[in-house]
């Protein structure tokens, strides 16, 4: 079965950095686009970044451009989100996501609280 397991979250001070990881299994990782979403308290889940199967990177909110970088290692079936210069408004639960076998799959999420 498809499994996505995020890790790397934790409390960080404003201006700090974190690298999130998402280990994937149960599908052909190298053939699928991968996504990172986040959900802040009281807000809807939003798409943060996408990396295509061929390695093209797309960041969605203007607020993360220049600060967040998505990458992938197909040999390890893992997708990463490098987050630099974190701000309190980046506080959220971050989720890994894939669309495969006709539906979306989500990981359990990893919390990233950013203190000011």
C-alpha cells in the first residue's frame, strides 16, 4: 500500500532553517510528481511546492519563493523540503502528498512551530 512518512519538523526560531523529509513506498516513486502542503492553525491546507517526476520545481505561494526548495532523491524514494529564513507565519503542519492509483495520498504530517 502507498505510504508517505514525513520527518524533520520541530520548534525553530524565526530566521532558522529546517529540512523536511518524506519517505515514500508502495508506488513507483520516480514516475510521480510529489508535493508538499501545509496547514496553519485555523486555515485551509495550501500547496507549497511541487517537484515533477523529471525534477522541475514549482513553488506556489509568493511567501515561500526564495526561501523554500523542494528536491527529490529517486534512489531513496524520498522528497525533501529545505526551508530557510523561517518566519512565524510559516508555522503549520507540513504534509507530503502524491496523486497515484487514481487518488491522493497523504502522510501523517510533521509540525513546524516557528517562534518569533
